[in-house]
């Protein structure tokens, strides 16, 4: 994937935002808009797509249809977008790992980062490190010590190979010298259910997905991001016990690379309007999501930076997905 890091990637990802297009670009949207989501219904990515889609429907007066195309390490959803005309009516909604982890982890990936233009980051989530209440650890340091005492006997769940929960825990293992067994699930909800049943000892999950279960089966040890969460400032970060540790995940909307610049701009303006409504702000607060507003070039830069971080971890840990 050396090509991925050439400086031309930034230009390839953002060139569409500055180019003109055919006359129909001025008429966008001229019909139904489809959001192709790379995961099953019910998860964070799907929910965010529906929130944005409903808002755009109300704004534009055109239906925004959410279609779930899970599987193939995002390849099924990516190809569903790339097969359609680059007119903005079919877009990809995905978490960052589609572009920041898969290119390093999946051997025969049938899409390229350069095939898409970044349109908008919907938000960042607030990941936290959580354990089942049966685990005798109340702090990150206690969890590390327990894992060291019982190498290979504790496990962790994730939303699937290459997800932020998977890569985040592999980074945790590498930095702490612990052995934890990976148990992949198909999505965030099954991962949470696995922890509540006691099938796995720990997970990294968005704060809002863990908070309702603090009294009934989960214990939140720390925030996995680079700063404390304003909604629960008393929670420490993992980095306070494991220097340099940080997990970041975000959710974005992408179009095919040949999408006209005028259409990109109309999409950005529409999505920005939707996300700035009181209804969206309330949703973000309730779901521990942080609003982010980046240009296409800034999104492209973020993809490169996050790709360097996760790509280095994937190579050092030898993570591969067929």
C-alpha cells in the first residue's frame, strides 16, 4: 500500500471538490438520494445515517433512503456506490476504518481510497474501556495487573476485525505487554450483549452504549480517547495509566471521486445545516458524539494521519483479514 502514502493521495481525495461538473450538478438533488451503509441496521453508523438522511429529506423535500450493505470488509457497500453514476444520489456512509485500516489489513481489497472523495464527517464518538462486573478490576492499572497475572485467559470483544474496538485493544495489549484473546462480533450491539452475558471480559465501546448498563453488568474503567469526556469528567483516560494511548473513531459520508465540486458543496451545505439543528445537537449530546466540521482537504489529511497510526499498528501486530 505504498501508493496510499504518496502526497498525490490528498489531491486525489479532494480534487472533485474543486472541479466543475455537468449541468445536472446544478439541479442536485433531482431525485431520491441513497445512503449506502457498510454495516447492518441498528449500529451507530446506521443510526447516524438515518438521522442525517431524515434531516436532508426535511430540508430538500427529497427522500433519502438508507440501505445496509454489510460484508466484504466494506467492499460490498463501496462497490454499490462506485457502480452508480457520480451524481451525488448514491453515497457511502461508514466509520473511518473503511479507509484508515482496511487498506493495510485486507489482502485483496477491491476498492481504493482514491476512488472516493470525502464529503463530511458526521461526528466522533467517545470510546471507553469497559469490563464485565465480574472482572475484579476497578481501574485500568488493576485490569492490566490482572491480565498480566492471567495471560491468555481474559478476552475482549469487538464490532469486527479492523474496527476501532479491535485495533484499540491490540494497541492496548502492545503497550501494556498483556495477552487478551480477541472475540469478534458482527456489530456493536452483539459486542455489548456478549459482554453483558460474560462471554467476553472487556470491550471498547461508545460511552452512550455502556452507560445504561453500569448498574446491571458493566463497569466503565476509563475513556479511551485522548481527553476526558465532558459528560463524565471524573472518568480518567486510559492514557493516564498507559502514556500515549488513544483511540479515535469517526463517521463520515463519501462520494465517488468524479463527483462534481458543485454537488459536493451542496451536500456539505445541506449536511451542515442538518447537523446544526437543535434536534441534531440533542442527539449528539445524548449519544456522546462530538460534532466535527472539516473541509474535504482536512478530511483527506485526517485519513492519511489516521492511516499512518493504524497502519503502523496493523503491521507490527501482523493483523490480516482475508
